[in-house]
C-alpha cells in the first residue's frame, strides 16, 4: 500500500509532504536480469518540508526483506535497512545490507551542506564489508566456475563540488578457493589469503594485489587503469594502461586437467611475469612463463619424463 499527505497555506509558508509505503512487492526486480527470481516486501516512510520553494528538511527510512535467486541458487541481499536525514545540521545517510550468506555491507555518506533539491556538493564516504561470501557470486558466474571464501574490507574518501572523487581502501580474502570444471577434470586453486589495496583519485584507479596460494604458491600484481575519479564514471578508451602480475604456482591437478588423456601424473612449478601496456581500447600483452621441475608419464609410449624445464617468452601482442 502507498499513502501520502500534504499540508500547505501559501508558497511563503512551511509546506510538508508525508509519504508511506507498506508491503510493496519486490517481484518486479525479477525483470532486471533474465533468470532472476525475486520475492519479498518493502516498507518505508519519507517526509519533506519546504518553504518559499526551498527545501528545509528531508527524512526518509526504507527497509526490504526478501530472497533473490539465479539458477535456483540464492544471490544478492537478504535484507536492507536505509535512512537519509538532511536538515540545517547537514546531510547524513546510511545503508545496512545483509547478504544471503550472512555477509554485511555498511555504507555511510555525510555532508555539511544545507538541504536543497540537488545532491550535496561535497561530502565523506565510508564503506565497510564484513564476511561477504564469494559463493554469493556463483549464480551469476559461468556454470563451470565456482568460488568459495569470504571478503573483509574497508574504504573511505570524499567527493567534491566539481565531481571529483577520492577513495582508497583494502580488501582481504580469507580461506578462498576457485574451482573450474573442464573436459579433462577439475582444477582447484586454494587461496588461504589474499590482500588488495587500491586508490582512486585524479585520472586513474591504482592498486596492488598479494596472494598466498597453497603449496608455496604466490602472486603479486599491480595496476594503473585510466578510470577518472569523477562523475559520470567511465574508462578513458585511449588512456594509458599499465598492469603486471608476477608469481609462481605449483600445479599438479591443474596441469593434468589441461592435458586430458595425453599424460598422467603431470606436475611442475609454473613461474610467470606478465605485463599489460598500451591503452584501455588497445591493450598490449607481453611476458614470460616458465615451467620448472616438471614431470609426467605418457601412457601411449610408456615414457616417464622428469626434471623438464620449459620457457615461453611472449612478444608484445594484442589480445584481439
């Protein structure tokens, strides 16, 4: 149900608008994505006070509880609590989101600007993520790919009246894994810990990645992307791109799955040093991949291979 009321005498006196909604069906969200099924209800209350065409006060609260499913698996949020209050003391808005697997996201926006019929010119941003489960993403990923784990993170920053944004933050992945099914079998990559730090300001989004893998594996990456920190958000197609990834991975099951039926007991240590340059529109990839301490059994010949080393050096090339 939806109801509203208003009271006013003339344009130079205080006017008020009061609107409430209760039990609004969330099923219409299903139209946003093919295969998405949503159910649940939303309630809320909004109040506005105006005088002489000027906004004096806004107070809004909203809540939603429900369930969204994709491919018959729960996805997205389970509940939402949000509020917005704006008066002569400033702008203050919060949102508390609980995911389908008990993960929590908290967002807070504040500004000293007085009320008006437009977004505040400047303000502060605080965002916290706690125990957000990676498996919540599985319903929207390809069927052969599955993620497990949890994300914890915090970021903060501000926006300015010229549309500029400054934000930085950290993300931590705990006890995570990636599973990929292919014709040769299953590839499992265990990620006990991963740390991401990022900064978004000026004309670029920059950051670094440190990943600890099982069996002495590790990855380190950096990126410098042409994504200006301003509204509207969008990549600069001709902007300079810089990214790199170095690391090593002791892969046993992975290598066997990549060569199904040809070899058995395939193992080795993969080391890589990869780079991306060029522009966002026209990236150029290059790098070196080395296979060390490799061994395998070839059933067709009865030959056992040990202590094999291979080096592949890629000349700068465009992926498409």
